C-alpha cells in the first residue's frame, strides 16, 4: 500500500501529460498559459490552423480555472494539440521548462497565449538553422502594442536598427522571447529558464547573449506582443524595472540597459506616472496600457496586430544578422 501511495504521489508531482510529443516532428511550438481564455480562444485557433505536417504544438496550462484547460482539450481531441498538461506551476519559468523537456522537435519555438505571430517568418528561422548547423539560437524582430494613441503597434525589436548590438559579443541585450527558436540538440549548453525571475524570457535571452554560442536575428517581424491587463509585463509593476537592473548588473550591462539608457528608462517611468494612463510598463521601450485598451475586445486587438504584421513585412528585407 505504501509503495502504491508513493507511486501515485510521484506521478502527480511529475504531472500527467495528455498525449505524447512525436519525436519525428521537425518543430515543436511550446506555449504556456494561465487564465487567459478570452485571448486563448483567438490565438489557439490561429496556431492550430497554421501548423504544418512537420510541426507540433505543446501546451502547459498552469491550472487555469476559467475553462482554458477544457478549451485546450477540445483542440487536443481534434489532433491540433500534440500534448498538454494542466496543473499548478511554481512560476512561468517552471512551466516553460516542462515544455522544453517534453518537446522532441529538432527546433523549439516559443509562442504565447495572447500574442500574434507570423509563422512564415518563424519558418524562415527554422530554414536558416537548417542551413547553418553552427547556430544555436534564432529570433525575429518584433513589435508591441501601445493603446494610448495611434499607431497602436510599434516596432520594439528591429535588428536593422541595432545590428552592431547583436554582432557585439560583449553586449548584453534583453529580448521578449516571443518566437525565440532554439536548436534542441544544444539545450544542454543553453540551459533552462531561471525560476528566480518573473520576466523569464528577458532573463533567458540576456544569458544567451553572454554565452559562448552563436545566434542570429531576422529583420522580418515575427510577432506583435499584445499588452493587456493580464500581461505579466503589466501586472508585475515596479519589479519589471528592478529585474532589468539586476540583469544588467549580473551580465555586465555592456549593451542596452547600461549608463545613459538606464537613466532614460527611469525618465520614461516618471513620465508614465504623470501621463494619466491606467498603468505604465517598461521592458526596454515606452509601452503604456491605456484605459482605451479595454474598449477593444481580444478579437479586435488580435486583428489589429495581424494587419500590422502583414503590412510591415510586405516590403521588409529578409536579412539575418549573426553573432559568432
């Protein structure tokens, strides 16, 4: 009886995945979610429809109570989600690490539950890694929403504007992590996500840019991050800025958050407090979540982001900038 109880507790501790990752797949898209059903209904159907024959989707739900797990299960039953697990997580890093360890694709690409992606751009990253087996990590340029005034979508990661920063081996720079693609065979030298940070994607990428690995950025916009009331960037408040300072101190700060830029970030926060917006957030760009954002439904926000991506990439050069 005791052995049976221990086995049961062990199984519960490890988590019970529905389905199984298929090692024959070329790409594993991984997604974490928690109580964002209104956005998940918009994004998951788009991800499911975009999946190719050589691609799979793995989802880690942190024990949502808003119907997210049931919604994910519906897509699983249709064969659009390869595997998922729904249980409480210690934090987002814990959830992402579960997904990384479950994924069996040659490449692992990170998606989110409330943002928009250009899968054509993401597949260009995969092709580049095919052609350059010495590269461990690839990432696209991207944009954020800013709902206080038009244009609502603005580029925040544009490698055409900062190619020197990417090429500079001594420069640390933060990145949102959306669309980040890693070569699974190199995971042992890249490592897992750090549970000590809330902004786990930024912390992970700061580490990557200081490791002795080769990475590449694409000029094409691969994502639009939709800032909303449940975004971690919004809800974490002052901790966001404090974590960026910690990362800068730990990784040397040779790049984005050093010196003059760090002071500029502080000034943005001060201006944001007096701007009258409902919340002010800072992750390396002046992004605000205005009260007017609540007037737009998730479907409308997603549509605006999709339209922007399509237009922005129409005449965009397909350029890659390497480090290493």
